[in-house]
C-alpha cells in the first residue's frame, strides 16, 4: 500500500479538505434551491422536482471522490483497482453495517423504492420522506417528529409506501355505530359527507364498507385526498361532519365492551 499512496504535503491535505468542504457546501446550496423551487411550483410538479435531490447528492459525492483519489494515489489502473479492492474489504469486514446501509441507499435511489415527498411506514413509524442520504432516510411524522431509518431496513423489513410518487393517497375514516340502526341511511349519509369534503380529490370514488362486529357496526369510509399532506385534515373533516350527521339521524354510537371484573 505504501507504493500506491503518494507522499502527501500540507498543501495536498489542505486541498482535500477544501474539496470536501466545497462538496458539502454545494450539496447544501443545491438542496436548498431545489426545495425552494419545489415549494413554489404547481403541486403536480413538486414531487418530481424533489426526486432530483438524492440523485444530485450522489453525483456530487462521486465527483468529490474522483477529485480526491488522484491526490492520494498515482492514477494508474493497477493502483485504482488495488484501492477499490481495499475499500471493498474494509466495508465488508469493518464497516459491514454501514456498507449494507450505503448499498441499500443506492438501491433505494436506483429502484425508486420511495422518494422525497412520499409517505411511508417502517416499523410503525409513518411520515413524509424529507431526505434520502447515504446511510439513512429521514421522515417526519404527522406529529412533527423526525425519524431516521437506516437503509439496511430495505433488506429485512416491510416498507409501506402510501403514495409511490403520487400526490394523492387513499384515506380510511372509521365510525363505530350501535347495531340497532338504519344501515342504508347511515351508509348513504357518510358517502355524501365524504363526497362533499373540500380535501377530497375531485372525481375520485368514495366507498363505504360496513362490517358487523360483536359489539356494534364498523363503517370504513374510503376516499382519496387531493394532496398527501392534507390526509389528516380530510379524515378530521369527515369525522367531525360525519359524527354530526349520524347524530342527526338519531343513531347511537357503539360503546367499547367493558372487561369483566373478577372478584
């Protein structure tokens, strides 16, 4: 390895640090500019623009490595292959977990498993993808909590993608009613409530599923929201107006069964 690396001088070290700092600065600036452009463009273009962010981060990182390697190593084919093999062994044996996450990150970007703007769920954490970085994906939940998910989860965990690059997604609002009621009237009224919701995607279907349970009747109102960020507003609107409509029909709500108390 000593025959591969150059004898570095202080100006070489300074140049490497400058390249790394410049690459980081370019990433931050480009990422900020793209996000500003995405927020100001029409909604149907926002997700397409945000998809560019992780690709640009990868390209800038590769460019920085391409500049630094000739500073450290004589740029011959044999030397480059030796360095690549050495890095591969280091990732395999000493940085196995990080290497797994790093490779999974490439797979995530190349296969487009999910992208910024998508709503995904991993290990019970559900939120909007904010960024896809080298080791992990950052999502923000509806409660404004950031969750960092290592890309290595891609190999062993189920990842639920609610949007898959689309603005809209299917929302389900639940109602639990007393079994003694006019089911046709209740179903018709809940359908009307969902169809008149201002957050619903225009011309999208509304389906109301009715299931009988031992303790009552379970209604599931399925409707598409026009913008993924408004999904909880849609469910809130349908819940509030639907509850009022059910009460106006004189229908009682189901009560959770009480656990038997043992004496």
